[in-house]
C-alpha cells in the first residue's frame, strides 16, 4: 500500500476521511471509504470470520468449493449445494443486530456477511449450469435455478439495502477486493502472500488460476492511492489559480502509478491460465441478458416474488479506468453499449460511486481537457495519460480474446455485455480522442525541426526530442491498433453472425 499523503482542503470538505490513516477509521463507515493511503482498496482487509450466529453460513461456505481448503472435494464437486441449502436457517433478522461497540451498524462486518451470502447465492443459482458445463462443455450452460430461497436471499437483500448495493455478487464488495487476506501479515502485500477468503472452484489453492485471476485484480488495485492523489491535485491545481506546475505533477503521479498497475495487469497471463478460465467463470455470470435465466430469478419473499435481473461480476466494475475516463473527459459514443457502461456504475461501492461522480462533475466544470491542451508540456502529459487508458483497455481486449472469445461461442460476458463489441466500444473512444488531440494540438510541433519554448525536464533537451522519441511512435501504434481492432471485431462478428 502507498504511504499516506494529504490532499487539498476543498476535497476534504466533500470527503472528510480522505486524509485519515485507514487503520483509524471506524467500522461504522463503508469499508470502501476512500483515503489517499488505501485508494480504491478497502480501508482494512475483509474479515475472515463472521459473528458466531452466522456459523451455519461459514460452515456451508467451507464445504462448498469444488476443492476445499483441505484438498478434498466439496459440495460443488458432486453438485450437492442445492440439497445442502434445504433446511438452512434463515438469519435475516440477525443482520440488523450486527453493530459496532457504540451501537451503530457495523458496515465493515456487514460487507463480509454480504460477501459470503452473495457467494452462496451465485453458486446456488448457477450450480445446474456448472453441472451441465462439466458433463458436456460443448452443450453450453443450460438453465440456472429460477428461485433463490429466502434463507439466502433475505439476509443478502438486507445487507445490500444497508450498503446501497445491488443484491448480487459484485466485484469490489464480494468477489475480489473484500475477498482476500494475507498469509503472513508481517510480509505485507507481496503477491505470493495474498490468499482468497472464498472460492468457487480451486480458488483456495493460491496457485490455482481462479486465485490468480482474482488476486491479480487485488494486486493492481492496491496501487491506486497515487491515482486518487494525482487526480485531486490536477482538479485542485486547475481550480485554484491554474497552478500548472501542480497539475503537471498530478499527471506525472498518475503516469507513475499506471506503469505499476499495468505491469501487475500483465502478470495475469502467468497467474491465471487462459485454458482454465471458462471453468470457474461459470459461477460469476449474472442474470441480465443471459440465456441461463430467460425468466430472471425470484428472490423468495422479496419484491412480491416478481423475477429480478442483475448484472454479473465484472472487472468493468473496477474504478481505475472510470476515474481516468472522467478526469480526462473521454467522450463515449451514444450507443446501447455505452448504456451498459453506465449501468455498471451501480455495482460499485457507494464511496467509489461518489468519488467518481465528484471527479466527473468537477472535471466537466473546470474543463480539464481544455486546460491541458493550452500548454505543450501539459498536453503531452495529458496525451500520455490517455495512452495508458488505451493500453489498459487494449490489454483487457487481448484477455477477452484469448481467455473467452477463442474458446466459447457464448455471446455475452459475465456482466451481460456483448463479448465481441463491448470492449472495442470504449477502446475506440479513447483512440479517437488521442488522434483528435494529437492532430489538433501536437502534430505540427512533432513534425517540426525546431521549436521555441522551454525543455520539458532535465532528461529531455527540448520538446522536439520528446515528441520524436515518445509521442510520434506512440501515435503510430494507436493508428495500427485502431485498424487491427476494426479487422478483428469485423472478423469475430462475421464468424458469430453478430
């Protein structure tokens, strides 16, 4: 985790805990409350143990995975979770009794309870799909269970109400960011010291692809504190007397952080094997836009027993790239695919939603993009930051292509978005903006032979050297990838009849 830094008082007025030491925060506030030390991570590692009254839930979860912690097969290995849930106690009334010592709702512990119920809920409704997949992968997933018993639905629903989350397995509060612990706390956040708390398939084995898939996300998000600080420094620098030096340093801080985050992201290839992904993926599908749930899912005793639809777990619910989308004012096309992007916002923890909304509104009010292009150095830093959004999304596209598209004809991702066209929708948007910024504000200088103006920094003798060394090759790559992406999408759409 990153060392604690202070942010300007204007932001602190909106987010009073942002400069606090995460270890001092009370459990009565949302565990995803953002600080400049924890970034988008929870302010404390999620608890591995629940209050004693929830022991039946803990016992069920320990018995549930295909491969249990002791190495023996669990309920999902023999497709017996549904049978085990029969007769399970209804602990809905216990949710409102989970309080801190001073009598406030313990949101930290309630998030762990939500995590655990959502794990059981997803496993329960998707267990028939898992059985179909195991016995006949070429036959698809079949149908999931259409009714979730109140013994699972009730407590999860009440936790979701309190936490202001959709009542379904989510990326931050369930699947990834509140689902890890440290084997040896004294070693800190080294990747090989991370362990999952809950798993569906083989995830309790830290060397498994399921563990690698989830823990790589944790490893990335643990580096997000500088993104928070850098973004706020940019906003504050523009708002208060246009302090360009502070703005440029904010961009540099973000660029340094994204180098580390993307290096961790690249490790996905070795941490989680492409050939393994489709197995544990079965358990993270949602209900919306999925063939497994044509009639939705009834949460017994809730919503007058009308079927409901929720989007599944998705890395698109992470906050890293949405933060940069908002800060850099990247315009998205007005398409149904972008509407899905907006729907994903509801699945982030409330503090993430509030901070991203603050950044979006403030960046729009201050017109960060316009401020950036008025100065050569800031324009370059802005363009290089855009390039990290591009490279992040390009790598995400490569993951989707190699882990999913080449291996299954199922048309939708776990979150319910179209698997072939959705990521290119956002990737094309950032490429288009990069080309526009370069052609309008930078290209003439990049192709010039001389230029008046100061050097960028001590390591670059002048602007021309920087342009030719960094920006021109970068933009050549953008044009190449844009053409390649269009060809690939056209090819996959043709093959799938999209």
